[in-house]
C-alpha cells in the first residue's frame, strides 16, 4: 500500500478543466530553541522541527553545501521528497545563528559543518532526533532506492507531458472533455494500485 497523504515533490496539479476523477462507466550543554522558517508546501513533509534534525544529521556525517543537502535528501527518499531551497537555506541560516552549525566558503560555495554546540544539541535531543529519523524511514525507507527514484522521474515526465498537451488544447472544449474523461479513468486505476 502506498504512503499516506503527505505532500511530496512528485505531486502535481493539472491545469485546465475540472479533472476530479470519477469511477469509469467502462561543550556546556544548553537547551536551544531554534525557530526555523517555514519552507512552503514541501517542507510540510516533515513534522515541526523535522527538517532541522534531518539537516543536522546529514552534517554530522560530513560537511555539506546547501545543494548537496537537497540532493542527499532526495536520493535517500528514493526521489519522493526534494526540499525546496526556501526550506533548506533559511533553516541553515537559523542553525548558524544558533551556533549549531558553522560555515566556510570553499571554491565559491558555502559549506556547512556541525559545530561542537551542534554535536551537544544532537546528544541532548537524541530521542527527538531518533523519532524524526524513524519517521523518515517509515515514510520513505532507510536509504536510496534507485528503482523508485527512476519510477518517480518517469511519473514527473508523464505529468509534464499531460500539462503540455492540456495547454495545446486550450480553447478546444471537445478535446479537453476527452482528456478529462481519460484522466478520470486513469486516476481511478492509480487509486486502485495505491490501495493494494
């Protein structure tokens, strides 16, 4: 059975007519309170504070720049979740403001590292970190899934093809009706697959 109703980077809306699908007739440890700005719809794939712990966990492994963090999250989710720059970079800035991470410019890129204070923070909040990590694995798996990532990429391409076709048919009500009916039938079949 497919995952729950969380938003992912793979979700999309098709513009045009109402395509609602129908059944076919046929050091000193301190407690830190870090405010992390909202990163938009894709950031809601995490519980409150989840993206903060995900980033800190990745930086604990090794220093990374912002794009590397985005790419790593997408890879580890099998392509199902890709945080927006608007979620990652403000979070990194908030973590740096709280001295949980440090940054240095290398070859023109800002590279972030976990600070000693950040290490202490993760140790102090290891239960919360473990909770968010477990939730991540339950939702997307324990690591990269090449086949899933390839499938998601194919789905995105197909959605793009549909969008372009709908735009080409703008103003032609008969073609749009035909497309809407076909998509309704397809959506019904997809829901059946998801329920297995």
